[in-house]
């Protein structure tokens, strides 16, 4: 007997198979619409009653379509956006850090209008210490199994998000809450899954540290210290991961809907109902090999067309273009576009020194007639311009860190 788990994450509002660099190109190997086709194909292959579908967040922000949707009244834009995610047929979902970018009212509308429950164990009401959104856990029956699902997000959201977007919330360690909840749920279920908008601070196979252990990613600690978890469905780092280690199946499906994580659990069930797991396998299904789902395209067609018109509106005029010939070279040696951004920041702030966020790897800079498409293609995320008082010692340390 087989249970199949399909997992998406970090689609970032790319509902259609386009990156919006060219308004006529809808052949990009990404999108929620391709993810949906993968899910529907797998359900047809195995039977919907044997397939569990999950997502671990970062859906509301990151694409030009998501940026345009946010500008509309919720009943116009976000309603269609939410319908598209509902069409995929998720069974359980988790929140990502970028889902907080437009504030709690926006996020609450999205959560409340999703058919699938949001599982949330570590975003708490600061006054009551209970989960602010969603359910603490859910138990779903598929393939004759009871599957427990816990859900957490990176606790580091409070380090990034503006205060007005997370007022009244408390973000705690995902490891801390799962270590207790897993012991409670394990006796009640046949399979225990952890849905996590977060990744690995150390290599899941070797344990070698891959980044500073700040608490942003706690995947390795969860993997090694909470043995009750059978399936670990991750995201946030935009990595492509699929492996089985320490009797735990792990997947992370990349970025923008480029892939769907797949876990297949082969099991037997005796006459007393006791489940024995014979084998677990994992893979990543590339969504580029699947045609976009027409049902999703129908839902967002008008929204997508309006987005394309919005992107081509001119918003500024330059006396000379400010291109980036090579994004990597530009980051190291500078480029006209980067110089322009730095000069603008100095002009608006009156600061002595300017530092700008790293632009997209596919950034091309600005032409003479700057459009919103150019802005969003260079900087897909809406960063906030801040003035910070620094000592000379701190400035030196920042420069040394960047150079390293």
C-alpha cells in the first residue's frame, strides 16, 4: 500500500508561467498553474484518496502580479488570487515570512478564505500565547492512514518585518513547540509530518554548519532531535532537496513553482490496524514538464492582463539609460544602475554613506523611459529605505563582512 505526499513552497505569487520580463512570454518553467497540473496528474495516477497535498508558504508576495493584486480592493484582487491557490486542492498549509509583507488584514483575508486549514504553532498572540492564525495541528485520513500535520514558520520574521505588520504577534522557536507537540501527536497517528517554512542551518547528512546558527533556520536541529517526525516538508531557502535520512523523508521544492516535492511511503497494515513503514522514497517533479492548468489560468486571466498593462506604464524619465551589463560583475565592481540607486538614496535621506540591497540576478537596470516592469524586474521585493546611525567601527565591520 502507498501514501503519496506532494509539497509546494515559495511560489511567491507566480500564478502564471511567466516571469513578466517579456509580456508575450508564457512559456516559463514555473508557476502555480504548472504545480496544479502536477498535483492533478498525480491524483489521477494514485487516486485522490491516497494523495496528501501541502504548501509551506511565501505565496502572497514576490511577483509583479502579486504586487498589482495588493493595490486592488481585497474583494477584487486577493479574492481571485486566493481562488487560484484553492484550485490546487491543498489539504494543509503553513505561513511564510513574506506572507506578512502586506499586513495582518491582508493576510487574514487570505487565511480566512482558503479551503485548506493553515497549521500554525509558533506565530502566537502576544497577549495569550496561543496561535494567532489557523490550527495547532490537523489529523487527515488518506490511504487508510491517520496523518498528523504540524506547522511552523521561521521565527526570524520579527527581525525583518515592519512593526505595524506584526503588531500583537509573538514569534517563537519552531523547534521548541514541535519538540512538545510531536510527543503529544505521535501516539494518535500513523504518520507524523512537519510543515515548515524554514530550512537547514547545517547539512542534513553531514551536520556541517552551512550558515550562522541564528535561529532563522532550525531544520537540522528539528531533524536530529525530534525523532517522532516521519516526513519533513520544508521551504524558505529556495533549495531543491529530496532525501531520506534518520528515518525521515525530506523535501524542499525550490522557488516560484519550479518543482513539486514528492514523498512515497510504502507501508503494510496488519489486522489490528498497526502500520509498518516498509520504505520511503523522495523526488522532485519538475513542473516545466507539465502544461499549465487551464482552471487556474481562467481564474486569473483578467488580473494577469491588468498586471501587464500596469507594468508598462512609464513612471520616470532619465536623461541617459542606467544599465547593468552583468549582474554579478555589477555587484562587485559597480554599475550605472547601482550608482543611480545610491545617489537617489543619498538625496532622499541626506546620509553620508549609502548601501543598497543586492538586486535580482537577472536585473538589467533602467532604460531612459523607466516603467514599473523595469523597477520590479530589478528589485522584486519592496525594500524599505531607512536611516541608521553607525560608528566608524560598525561601518568597517559591515564593509569587511560584505567583502567576505
